[in-house]
């Protein structure tokens, strides 16, 4: 096992555990903030090393998805940190990154669609279009954020939530469905591996709906958080 692969596995293990904790724990609590900070750091390690490993194979689509995942957690982290809800230089740079990811993924999708095998490297063309569409949605929301110049508390938390949750969904799906050939043979194909990403998706939808419609989040945060909480 290469050193970069070892770092990738360690980052992924921490990301899955801390991400699950962040989804479960009460939003805004100190424990949620600490789990969120650990998830943010671990996802950067996981997605960053994953992008490098994929680029060296090469797995071009997977490499771009890794970069896109880094974008998601970074902008989600920034949304939580910037309590005034205003964009900064990071958001302007992030827009350029996500537009590049979108263009690359859609380009790979078209190439795969025209390929006899329907693939670019090992990924089917459909995967590239799905991630390209998500990147396009993120870019539209970024443009709207920069145009408005500020997000209300509920909007800011929503931005943080869906981006962190999407990154968690990517990590969960990549591991439990994309790496089943690394599991013991008796474990491969178990229903649980399909259920876990669906559980993450269900948790994401639950919190998005709750943030959108619950009065508790309309003036979020209700008090000035301590530094550790600000990194949730």
C-alpha cells in the first residue's frame, strides 16, 4: 500500500465517522461543531488524495469529482464561518473552480455518450452528467449569492447544510458501493451497503426541510457562538 493510499483510507474513515456524527448531533451545539470541523478536514484529505490517485491512473472523471467534493466542503465551511452571510475572496475563487468542474464533467459525459462502451475511463457517461448537473446547480447558487451580496441566517445555514451533506453522500456512496470489491466476498452485495447512502440522503432531506420551514432557524444563530461552534 502506498503512503498516499494509506492517508486516503485514514481520511475516509474519519470523514465517515465524523460526518455521521455531524448529521445526528443537534445543529449548533459544540459537539456538532467539533464533528463538523473534523469532517471538513478529513474530507479535504479524502477528496484531495482521491483526486490525485484518480489522476494518476488515470480516472479523469473521478479526479474532477474529487476536486468538486473539496469545493463543496470548503464553501460549506465558509458559509458557517462567515456569520455576516457575506461572500469573500474564497467564494469568488470557488465559483471559478466549480465552473471548471462543471465544464469538465459535461465534456466527459459527451465523450462517454459517443464512446462505443459508453464510458470515459471506467465511469459511465451518466455519472459525469449527474455530477455536472450538481456542479451547475452549485454554480448558479454561487452566482446568486455573489449577486445578492449577503445571505440571511436561514439561507446561510441551508447553504452549509446541503453542501456538507452532499459531500457526505459522495463519500458514503463511493465507499459502500464503489469499493465493494475490496470487501470480503461474503459481504459483497449486502443490502446494507445500498441502505447507508440512502440513509444519508434521507437525513439531508430531513434537515433541509426542517431548516426551510422551522421557525427556529429563521434568525439563526440565536446567539454569538464560541470559536469552536463557528466552524460547524
